[in-house]
């Protein structure tokens, strides 16, 4: 059955202009780390009735889900055709109705660079000449944003509280469980960009922050941003639920993958300088260096240097020592020879999926957004079917385009994603990825055997069939046990690996997947009574 397109709505200043948009020209790009996203599309204006003003808002909704919100910043006009008649015989200028509008702009995250810290407008003019009142370091970051920052940033029309969580303290304790001192913290000087303030608030707690398409400031811990589902070359297509956050073990397909193990930014020798009048005993400069000899032996020496004189957190030895470790090891503490940290090459993935590939969470398509951490499971790149390559990576860039329309005029929506980690990511993100990887593997690589009472969609199954070989039987059925009864179990088509006396059989040559729904495979040549059969596969739910 052919797939239908999605209901796409594009608005300008609150007015639906979808019917004027040439979909093949439209693209919307959204970025990670509150980097402003962009859009571009062309509108046909056959009757010359349209008019656009820079600064007005543009939104994109797909099947009722708001996916992009931002501002129109550039308006271009052009003729629809290379040649057109404008003479009197054609009706003069009034007869020319072929103009096009090319609209370009940015999403709401541009405001982090276009709004600045300042005294409340309710203050007298002299308030702009004084330092902002101090806050206390034993307050949570989200608390200060909700209660204090809102006074000093122009945010009319934007929600600064609903999606702002506490996350952690502005200046965290040095040791787990240590009480944060009740000391004063100073705001940046007036005129500092909103982006700089948010970076300072998140540099130690590693919060993920950006402005959502529905105008909410999003400020949450990195673990609150893990996607409910991921991608796999053997997708299990389990259902997801919107009521449960975090990865639920569900994987769906993709297309046009480009997977790169990138060693271009390896750092296995980090040198960091800092210092202040409080450094050491008498003040001055502090220095730290961290190397990883195993990485140097394998990849040669790749150095990185940083200087942080006078910067908060780098005025003492402990600060520069921790920073050097973070660059090389990717964690605030030594955690053995783990695969996170710039001492190793890192995986980067680019691939595409369509709107109909996105699972429904009960209230609509559970679309991914940049900043979410996504599980990618690849059996083709693994060592065997029980040991796939598993990567847990943030979605850094998402491009939305519309390659064509269905017969009803609805748009087929294509998503192109770029997944990876970079040097600029906070160490808390690296630490979380390391911690969550094993949990992700457990959710994804569930196992089922003949003694199991139930199976989940996409689980890795290993079975002896119900039937015993007798020299004439060709059909064999895999099963699980329920109330001491052998219950046939279906498998996902194309995932079987069948062994006869320990020798892998050839699909379509030695056997066929004749009835996946009922768990049956059929041998071309009947196995002998002395043979033993073993079937591995990805299971259906049962």
C-alpha cells in the first residue's frame, strides 16, 4: 500500500502560506547547542498579492507537531521565468504575474546573541550604570534562571520557567556529597549576551539548553534529553510511549548512511595554563599536562594547549589539572581505558529517514530534535549478531526537506541527521554517554531462548526447534515455553541464522523462511535423524 504524505503547515506572521510554498525549494535546519538554525523556501505569487516584512515570525508544523519557529531575516524577489513579456501587447506591467519570493531566516535561538543582560526596564535610568545584585552559589542553576535571570533579559512572549529544571548548582561541590558554600556569585557585566550567561550557567553542570519552536527556554540535565527510540540496520520497531522518558529499546530504520570514525581531532597530549593572584602560595601561573601513551603509540602525538589566565575555575592548580584530564579522558575522573575522550577517534554518522519512519508515542510522531542523545545499533558493523556496534551520540544537526508531494498534495517529509561529539561538548555529556552505553545495550540486546516465557519485538533469540529431525521432515518451528507448553514464536523476516550440526546454512539455498509469523523455516533437504538444528534470529513479540 503506498504511503501518504504528511500534513505540512508553514505560517508567516500567523497566516498560513502553505499553498504558496514551492516545497521542492524548502529546507529547515536545526542545530545543537543553541546554535541558530536556518530556513529557506520560495513562494509563488501568481496574483501579486503577497508581501513580506523582515522580523516577522515563520513556523513549520508537520502533522500538527511544531518543528520550527523563527524569524524572517532576508526577503528576495525574482521573476519566475528567465524571459517574460512586459510590453503593451501582453497587457503591460499589469499583465505580468510571475514573481517569486525567496524567504530566508533563523530560528529563535538567534535571540541568545540578540538579547543582552541589563537592569530591569522598571528601574530608573541610573540602574544601567550599576552592577546587578549578586546571587548565591548554593542556589540551583535553574532556580536562578527562573527567579533572577528573567528580571535582566527581555523575554516577552517566551516561557522561561516551564522547561527550566534545577539541574545543579552554579558552582558545584568539589567532592560528591560536599555542601556548597553559601557565598555570593556575581552576574556578568551589563551588555553581556544572553548566550554568554547561559554558557556560564551550564559549564559545570552540563545542562542542555536552547529555545524550542513553541518559545520555551529549555534547560535540563543531559540525561533528560535521551531520545525514546534509536536507529538500527535490524530495526525491532517496538512501540514507544510518551509517558516514559529515556531510551525504551525501540529501533527504527534509516537510509543512506555515511559512518566515519574520525581521528582528525584526536588529542592525546593536553597542556593547560591558568592562574591568578590566588594561585599557589604566592599567586601567579599554574600549569597541568595530561598525556595518554597508548593513544600516542597508536596514533602518534597530537597536542592541544589552552590558556585561562584570570578565568573562573582556572585560578588554582586543581582547575587546570581537571581541565587537562577532561580533554584527554573525557571524564572528570580516571575511568580506565574507555572509548570516550579525545585520545581516541570518534564516530560520526550521517543518514536520513522519513516522517513515516518515526514512531508514534501515543500523542503523535515522536520526532527527534537536536540535542537529544540517540542510540545507534549496527549489526553489520559488529563482530557478530550478539555483539553489534552500539554508539550513543547527540543529534547535532537536523535538516528537514520535502522531496515531493503525494497525489493528494501532502508533502513527503525527509530528515537528514548528523550525529557525533565534539571538543566543545561539556565533560558531563561525555560522562553520561559512558555511563548510559551499557544500559542502552541491555535494552537493545534482549535475549530469548526456548525456556523464556515471553519475548519482545527485536530480541536476540537462540532456539532448538519443536520438531526433531527424522530424515523426512523439512519444516521446523522455533518456540518459547509458557505454562510448560511449547508455544511457537514468530521471527523478523530476513534475520535468521540456521545451523545444521554447527554449520551455518545458506538462506534460500539450504533453507527458506517460509512462515516468519509462525516461526517456521523449511529445509530444502530433510535433515537426518542424527542431525541437530539450531536457529538464531530476531524475534517478534510473544
